[in-house]
C-alpha cells in the first residue's frame, strides 16, 4: 500500500540531475562565457574523498570554485571528481552528489541548496537520495508541524 508521494525526495533528485547535467556539459565542452561554480559539500560525508589537509581545515563543510584552475572533471551517476590546485599542488577530490549542500553559478544568479545524506539513514545505492527527517505516526498524533499541509499560493508572484 502506498503511503503517498515523497515530493521532497523527488524534487531533490531532480535538482541533483540539474547539477549532474551541467557538470557533464562542462566536462565535455568547458565553461561557457562567464559561468563558474561555487560548490559547497560535506567533507565529513563517508563517501567524500578529499586531501587530508583539506578535511583537517574544514572538518564538516567546504566550498570549492570551478572556474579557471580545474582539471580532469569527471561526472558519474552518483558523484563527480575534479582536480583543483591548493597552494600550487594539484589534488583530486571525489564528491558524491549526496554530500552537496549548495551549487551556485553567480554569473547568472542561480543557486540550489541541498540536504546531504549520511550513512544508512537515507543514502541509497545510487547516492542521490536526499535525507529528510521521517515523520512517525506518533508525530502526527502528538503535534502537527507548522509545515504540515501548508499550501503555497503562487498568485502573489504572478505579474498582474
């Protein structure tokens, strides 16, 4: 029996596919025009691979820039890897999409935010499932969240 749609997870997967598609295009064709990316991710995610010094300086989260000095951008279904220069030394980073917290292209004022997943609490085999706090039946009975059943009207955003 279906308990309903997990729209939050569906949206997160769709947003991850946007990042994946953009990075794939850049890996094949380079960065067009003034595009560049600020990518924030969790260094403490178990599938993230970064140099030891970077993890020591940024034990939870770090932001990288993909603009001028990046090499070997490789885009897979569940992660991407890229070589970046740190103090003149080229280092390889492997970043699962499940570890992303933000993707920004400031050249076009575009930004996405993510909720990363960790371990067994929502990290599917493909690494793209985003973690959201699961509601238990007791949560429904004991108290209602202010977001439960909230309807967002887009009328206020429409030009009249």
